[in-house]
C-alpha cells in the first residue's frame, strides 16, 4: 500500500467525486471474486504455470497502467480535471446546482471516465500476481479441494475488506476536493498519480523480465 488500485481510486474521487470513486472501487474489488473463482476451477493455476501466458497477461496489465498514467499526464497538461474556475461559484457546469454542504465543488464538475467500474475492474484483473496469490495461498486455507464456490467465497472475503479500505480512500479524497480544487493543485495530483502508475507499470515489466513465477500448488 498504496498500490495502483489505491492511486486510481484516490485520483478518480478527487477529480470526479465520491460516487465515481466508489464505483471505481467496486470495480476493483470485483476482481478478487473473479480471480478466486478462476483459481477454484484451475484457470489461475494454468496462468501461474504457463510462463508465456503469465508474461502476456502481465505485459497487458503494464500497458493498461501506462494508458492510465498517460491519461493523468494529459489531464495535468490540459487542466481537464481542475475543479476551480470551471463554473460560477455555487453552481454546477449548467449553472443550476449549488455546491455541497461541506463547500466542496459539485460532483458533476468535469467529465468523469466513461466507465469507472470497468476501469477499476481491468486494473485488478490485469494483475496476474493476484491469481498466483490465490494459487499459492488457497491450499493452506481450505482442507478440501478448491472449487468455484470456495474460490469465489475467498475472493469475496478479500473484496469486502478491500471495499472498506478503498471506500475510505474515496471518501477521504472526496473531502479533500475543497482543498485541491485549484488548477495548480489538480495538476500536482495528476502528475503524482501518473508518476505512481508509471512506476507500477515499469515495475511489472521489470519483474516479468527478471523473474519466473514459482508457485507451490501442491496443497491438500
């Protein structure tokens, strides 16, 4: 912590509001349920043991993180997620809705991502290390052979904890909007978020080039 999921939820919540950030968080935490189910039926094990498939998925994830980082840098240059001076004080872009009771800019300021849920989901699903985690850890947690239900249940437990954390991140970022509403602050946040996502992407590429997945899936 923080990882790409945390950075993505924080950036989205600050730029587009708590609701959009929470939607992104729900997308993120859907990933472990799917990964858990896939591990229960053996797909995650196949990915973990097939280095070519693992590498392809990891590089796709790195490319997606680079895409998100580029979006942050583009927003920093254009100022497209700046909240200040985007509309007359006390109104939304259409000039009709007042600001929130806490003084924060209205959540409709700025155009949000086309599908925040899908953005969060892909950020998680394109991380093959989560699948390797389930393959290596699950055998020690259950006394019977994992199946679709067992794997999905384990993923749901992790998702519930993740939603609590990421929900807190979204709420905190939403509260911070009133202090980060200037164009300068928006650019700083976008550059920092883009830089973190870029580092995560480069780390994924480095780890793929310098290591081979080793998974012990010989549990009971």
